[in-house]
């Protein structure tokens, strides 16, 4: 099963529609069960749209890479939650 940190690593590819059918299905199944990752994907989509709307055409790839790295790092250091919290 796809874990939150795994989703963070492929989130941009998911949003861009670049995942295989199997990977896409795994992400969708995870998102059905994980409120935090649904929020994360929503925020990532909004951030990408905002960058595109306020840039000279395409978002800076280096900036997007740094954002992805920081989000991935934040998810790695997130404290584990109890199942009752979800």
C-alpha cells in the first residue's frame, strides 16, 4: 500500500497526469483514506496554479523541485499518528 511519504514523492507526477495506470490507482486509493494527503494534493495543485498564473509562462522548474523536496522532508519528519486520529 502507498504510504504518505511515497505519495509526496510522486505528487507532482500525479497532478501532471504522468503516472502509470497502476500508480494512479494507488494514489487515488490512498487519497480516499488519507485526509492529510488530500489536503496536501489540494495545496500542491493550488500552489502550481498560482505559480503558473503569476509567472511568465512556466513555473521555474528549480523552484518546483525545491518545493517538492521541502514537502517530502516535512512528511518524513511528521510525527506518526494513531489510527484513531483519522
